[in-house]
C-alpha cells in the first residue's frame, strides 16, 4: 500500500475527536464575518497574522483576541455549524467539544442563552451523523473561585450533554493543589475530570493532575516523554494522553520540553508514547488557529513512522476513551472495527 492509498484509508475511517476547543476552531473568514456582525472592519490578512505565534503565551493572547468576537448566542451557533461541516468532511462521527465557559463568565455573557444556541446547532449536526458532547472549561489563571463557578454551571447541565469539567490556560500560573476543592466537587456531581498538563509544565504536573485532581484524561502531557516512571504511572492507571502534535509545534510547547529554540515534526513523541503502551488519542486542539485538521494529524503520524494499523488503533482509542456509557462505546467500537474490515485493514485492537 503506497502513501496515497494509506491516507485515503485513514480518511475513510470513522473517527472521534476528544480535545477540541470550539473557540480555537474559528476560521479566519469566520472571524471577518463575526467582526462585521459587530460593526467592525477586519481584513482576513490581519487574522492570519494573529494566528502566528512565537510561544505559548503568544498563543494565549491570540486566543483572548479571537474570542472577543464571540458576543451573542448566534455567534456560537455559527461556529458549531462550521465546525460540524469540517468534522463531517473528515468522517468524524463523535466529538467532545470544549467550551471556554470561564471566558464567557469573565465577559459577563448569558451562559444559558449561549448554551441553548449551541445545543440547537448540535441537534442539527446529529441529524447529519455527528454526535457532539461538551466539556465546560475553566481558565487556570482566573483562579479557583472562578473555576468553581464553571464547575457549578457544568453540574447544572450534566443531563444536557455536558460530560466533563476541564481546566486549560497557563498551567504554570497557579499550583495544582489549589484546585482540589473544585475537582472534588466535580467528582461528587458525577462529571468526568480533565486537565491540561505537561504541555508547558513538567512531568510532575501530569502526576499531580491525576493524583490531586483525579484527572481521567490528560490534555497534551508531552512532558512525560523523558520520564519513564510517569509513563509507567499513566499506563498502570490507564490514563490516556490527548495528543495534539501540530499544536505542540506551533505554540512552542514541544521546543520548550526539548529545551530547544525550535522543534520539528519528527521530534514529537506520539510514536514513542504509543509504542510505550500508553493510551493516546489524536486531536487538533485549536484547528483554525494552528492551521490543521484531524486528517493532517494522522498524516503527521505517518510521517513519524506509524503504520496504518497503528493509526487505526489510535483512532479506535478515540472511541475507547470517550466519555460515553459503556454500551454506546461498545457500539461505536464495533462499528469502527466493521469499517476497518470492510476497508481491508488488518490490525490488532486491545
């Protein structure tokens, strides 16, 4: 099988995406459209320029800037419509979409109205074959009290497709232990727990996320690549890493972990972590802001030397580690395996 055939096979597989920020999926043309809605004139070239960063803090500033154009429920609905089309084009059938509720609160937006608009857009997406669920995300540097407010809102909507509470932002800003009360509350409410860690922080931040906060999946976690004991710890607890290779390259996070001025795609630990036996999934993080999509991430996996069979296993792990009831996960995995057989792809799932 040549490279083109392999790419076509991977494109045909049904997929899940588990680490996907809605606000980071705003394409430049959509930013221009949103700015016009709110009485501003913005050139596409300016957006493209803003979507170029030298480091992680530069990315956070760009994220802050682009989210400033999300001001009304219909703005959020527009994003889901565009995102759903992009995901369906790539044969994504299930996604857990992260919403920056902490930012919405900081801007004093109507969370209920925003969420209602998102839910209606999600129903339309489901009619086309894409199921969406939600992760309510707090911004770490806003502090524990603000995070608790997001957690309470998530708990109120756990029967409306909100499956998890997560925390992103600057992982170096506030010690992990200060959020224990927030995550303890989340656990009592029956929500799943996510943490961005080991992106620009060290391997110890990954272990703290699991031990102190009860994280069930780790956002990024690339810091563990040089820490055998932490990799063993994650494997023993079956805590997967949501890997976003292009994101790690474009934010400078991978270069930071490698202590270099710049990192190359070949430096990414995706293959190392998979070969080590860790649970890993592939995602885009903020696809528009990083000029990527999910198929590009799978192609990067090929560049790293992963076989089609290995990447099929990684694709299946997207369903395996989804926050769904076991019977639903089983059905999705069975459908996935049937599709791999129909494509003539032989692999050895766990």
